[in-house]
C-alpha cells in the first residue's frame, strides 16, 4: 500500500456505519480536481479523531486527507473500465472557508464627534465636560 495526501471537496456527505464486529467507521466521497477532470475518492476512517472531523463536515467543504491509498479497476455497465481510488484516512484536516450563506455585516454607525484628538484626550472641548484641573488640596 502507498501513503497519499489528497486535497479536495466533500462530494457525498460523510456517514457513520458499523462493521460486522460492531466497530464504528465513517465513509465519505471526496472530489479532487485533476487538471480539467475530476477524481472521486472513497475515504474510509477507522480512527476516532479522523472520523469525528469527517462527521463535522458536509457536502462542498474543502478537506485535506492523509492515509493509505489503494487503486482498483471496475467495469461500468457499458463495458468501459475505470480506476477506483480509495483512502483509509488516519489524518483529516478541514480547510476553513467562510460559510456560503453569511451576509456581510454593515458597519455600525459611529457617533459623530467633531472634536480633535487633542480635545478628546484633554477633555477641554466644552466647559464642565471632562476632568477639572482644580485639586482640592
């Protein structure tokens, strides 16, 4: 087996499954851009930390996955032979992006203060506004 690192986007949402022996694992499909084409990778994780990170993500999220790679052949219904790619993930890293539905916040209106910086710091803008220099001792 060969170790590989792939970077792509989750194409099919991760789902948690159980093996016949009762051990939990997570399966997802990752779409990786390969020039003008795409490759689809079946990603399986038995590691608790990698599985938890996969389950946190949804379709379209960017991801980086590292693990053991296998490649195989299958024949489509039309007789065309294709290569399948699988990865048993031991490390998963979500590549953060701003959410697609987040709207830009308008800046909150700031009160208009016409005083100069020196006046704001010294407190001498208006009589009675700010500290007094008269000390009672």
